[in-house]
């Protein structure tokens, strides 16, 4: 019997995670990776979206012919996609993991190219909105 938390548990978790993701990734790749709107605040010479007067004044943007604006941008770089990508990366790098499983997890990781690489943390999980 393997030790608790040993390689057998790791392989089992990676195998289940890879199978679920493999099936889910097929759907995601067919329909497109989950997207959502993120707020983008930028100083620009071509204002669009909401004009942020207080920020424009604080930065003295008008003197330079610019304005601070807030827009909603459709993006795949969402916290839940970042968690999936970070989990794939962590599992693939785990010591003692079956080589074929690690390669499969790396292939799945590559399919999330438009998603930022962030470390798994409580703060990242707190950003997920259900």
C-alpha cells in the first residue's frame, strides 16, 4: 500500500484531472475558452468608454492631451482560467508523476496560451466569482 500523499495519489489525481480537462478542453476549444469582461483603465489620447475625471485630474492628463478612461474588455485571462493553467503547470512539474501524464498535462497547459501564468494562491481563488 502506498504512503498517504505518495506518488500513487498524485498519479490518480493527475489522471482524473487530465481526463476531465481533456474532455472539457475539447468542448472549450470547439466553443472557445471561457471569456468574460475585465475592466481596463488606461490613459489614452483617444478616449473611449467611461471618462474618469478624478483620475484624469490627478495625473494631469489633460495637459498632455490625454484622458483616463475605463472600458470593459472581453478576455480569456480570467481568474478561473488562471487557476486551471496554474494547476496544470504544478501537477506537470510534480516529482514522481508518471511521465506520460506529465506530458499530457503540459499539452493541455499549452492550449491555455492566452491566459496569464500566475501562482496558485488564496488571493487568486478569492477573485473567482460564481
